[in-house]
C-alpha cells in the first residue's frame, strides 16, 4: 500500500517487495512490514539498492528493534525509527472507556483485534509495557531467532515502603506514586530500553547495546568518565537519583545475561534473590 505524504515522503505500509517508484519524486521513503523473515530482509535490501535518491527509513516496534539495527549496520536502510506499541490513541482509550478511539464496531475482526492488541501488552495504570510483552520481547531477541549473541542487562526493582504508603495516604495516592515512577523511568532510560511494570510495585528494565562495566579497562577510567559511559550500572544509578529527588527510594538488582534465554522467568529468579538481599541490606540500594 502506497501513501504519499507531505515533504516528498512516500510511506509504504505492509512492505513485501521492491515496488517500482519514481525515485526523483521523493526525498524519503518510509517502510513498515508486518513481520520479519529472510524474504522480507532480502526485499528491503533489494529495494534500497535500487534507489538512487531517496533515503529509506524503516519503522520498527520494540519486538523488532534489533532487526532495524542489523539492517542499518548492513547498509540496507538509512535509518530506523521506533514505533511505540502503546500509541497516544490507545492511552486515550485506557483513560476513557467511552473514548471515540474504541475498537471499530463495524470493522473487520482483524481490525478489531489489531486495535485491541496494544492493550493486551500495556499496563493499564502506568501505560508501560507489561510482563506479557517483556516475555515476548525476550523471545524475539533469542539467539536462535536473531542469529547472534547479544549482551543484555536486567534491572529489577520495587518501591520501598509502598504498602505503608498506601496504608497512610490511601491507594489512590499509591497509584499516583506508581504513575510518577513510570514517568521517571521514561525520562531516565533510553528509547531503546524496554521498561515494564511486571506486577504490583515491581518494575523491570531490559537494557541492551551498552558496554559492561568490566569493558571500561581501569578504575581510573571508570572514575574519570563515569558520567559519559552508558553502562547499565550508570544508567540505573541515574534513575535512582531521579527517584530520590522525588523523595522516593527503590531497592533493586542488576543481572547481566545473553539472549540465550527465551523467557523472563529464566533470569527473574536470580534477580529476585538479589532484590530481597537489597531489602535485607537496608533498602535504597541496587545490588549487582
């Protein structure tokens, strides 16, 4: 499906092959695909090589973000943009059940399912991704599917004293604290990091494309450039500082792993143990 937009941009929805276009008419071509496989990747590569003028941008969601990265590195596209699964219209639908953004009553079954799909992956209170989506994300990053081993990190944390906070100020105030925590996460972590509420007051962040702390060779280098190095530990520490500025503390754990795992459960056990160690150690700490 071809849709011409302003600024000489052509949008190709559900891209499946190298459609013929008049290259001199456009400065940008934006592609979106329904699913990735070897045939689609080959088609994108062929399409890019056939273009003499327009820049080719690929829209990807969280599940497919590494395919965008891989295609960019291979020169098959000029850029990729993250298309959030939780779009503003779905947030409106969550906030107001009577919103006009409800699933189309007269649409096809597929249209109704696609409209509701993001709601299945979104936490209704905070708007973050949920446990179900975090599992799907890890499955899509698995080595067997992606074909390469990746270094990843998991930050698991909860809010210190939320139960007492609820008992003192009431559950609406506790819900507001959870919403504020989600906002602090959005501001603190990078666009490519997956942030999710996986239950109650427990949150998880999956970070990738970051150097391990051990890769920064000497203690002196770590001290002198700690504010510049985007290690998972530094990113998590900055988030902890943001939370503390709002007079809220967190306890958590940092686990490093590779994409040989296929389920969140495979790494949550170790992370949970460290999280409870942090609680016993006096809270307001992230153990690694």
